C-alpha cells in the first residue's frame, strides 16, 4: 500500500466545475463571517501598535476560492475603518497567502487584479482611504518555518488546523495489521490505542506549529485560528466523527458491492483530528509562548446552505446533496489518490443518501473552535 504524502496528495478540488472547492466552500465562508468581529479587533490592535509603516499578514492554508480574498478584504476594511475613525499614519499591507504546493495558486493570482479593482471602488464609494497592499504566494506546509524571525504581525488560519502534518505513526497504509479496520477516522469501533495515536499527533503538531509561529511573529504579534473541534471531552463524540462515520459506511457499501477491495478501506485513515477546547487550552499552556486573548466554540450546520437555527431539517434530500458536495470538494484528492477516481461519483452519491437518512432522524452540527493568541 502506498503511504499518504500530505504535501503531494492533499489539496482542494481544483477548477470551477460543480465538484470544485471554488463552488463548494460556503461552509468555510460562514466561518469567516462568524469570526469577522474578532479578526477586526486583532487587526486594529496590531495596526495601532505598528512601530514602522509596514504590516505583514499571513493567511495559513489559504486554498484557492473566493474565501482567500474575502479574508484579505476583511483586513483591508478593518485598517481603512481604523484610519477613518482615528486617523494616524497610513501603513502598507503585505499579505502572504500560504498553502501546500499542490494548491491552485494560479487561480488565486488570476483573480487578484479583479479583486484590487473591486476593493478600491468600494472604499472610494465609502470615502475611505485604502491602504496600499501587496499579495504574494507562499507554497509550503505551515508545519515548517515560512518566514524570517520577527517579521510577521498577524497570522490567520481558518478551517485548516484540524489537518495533521501526517498520519499518526502506526496508521500508515503500509503497516499491518491494520489497526482501525473499516474506519477512516475515529469511530465507535476504533480501538483506544488508535485514538491515543491521533491525540499524540495533534499534540506534537500543535506544539510545533506554535513554536514556529512564535519565531516568526514580532513581539506582541497575534494569531487568529479557527478549526473543527468537538464540544465534549469524549474523543468518540462530535459531529465530525458522525459525519466521517457516514462516509466510512458509504465506502463500506462499495466494498460490499465488490467495487473496492476491503484492504483498501482497512488501510485508509484520514490525517485530521478535531480536538476539544480543553485539549487546545492545554497545548497553548504547555507551549508557554502565547497569551490567550479569547477562545470560544460555535456550532454550524452540516449543510452550509441551511441557515436555520432550529433542530429540524427542511429538506433532508437537498441537505444530503449539499453536505456531500462540500465534503467532496475537500476530500476528493485524498480519496482519488488511494481508491482511484472511478469510484468517487458512486461513493459521494451513497454518502449524500446516508447523510439524508441521518438528518431525517437528527440534525447534527459541526463544532468549530476559534481562538486569538498574542505572542509573549
């Protein structure tokens, strides 16, 4: 069995067709809207404390849809609002957009000029002064050093840090016996030893991430981090486990029908982990490199087009389709690399049905953790 190579195999579904990330990233957009006030506060604080007229902002795991430049526009607007209300010296903004080398950076940069025209026109209509800004790509893993020491004022990452740098040691496809048979993530039949592997990989990755960002941030620099987690301490609980359990069941159906080899499923695990808030706090405390400004958990519907707050799903069939398309846009490259592209249509068709059946019985939600940190 081939070993999963994150930097090669992991990227969002490219292009602009119906299955692309560009057309199926409203879930991530909703998170940016939810966290916009906290981002504005962080931007304003960092900007007000600038010792020189250049502010460096890095978006980690930027991907390639409209959300990338939506984040950039939120930062520019926050600075423009600050200048209008309080005045002061205009700074120049340097944005670095970071993601793995397989990301569709070409698509991002093709849209930059259109974005510049749009943001400039909007600020002029409001009578605001638009700060000069510059956008560059930064293809690399954020589990490595990215920039010179003490050079960054603000790091931002949304819907990324639940992804691990690699599969936990012992779960790689080449390892036998397969320790998490029939599952692709933590499920009720996952052995506690495998759960511990996931938790240890999360701890190792996050401590590394914090150490690297601490080196790159200026004193007093900030980070805004948003990622999938879980509401309770039990690692077997939460909407992420439930959702990926349905995806695992969908793949098991293909195994039962003889379309996928059983060993292919048994040897496949997803390199992610949704932590509890307690786990996140413990890692930040352990690092001793950041002060936590705030941390909170909010919930969001599986279906990114369902904006209702109740416990009823209005159209479970359409919600099943929406959830399936959203997850496919993120997972497709990893699944295609391991199982082959030929089974993907059938897999996500079955997944849409399984989600539909689940939502008829229970409206389950994602738990999303967002935190703001200041470098000590």
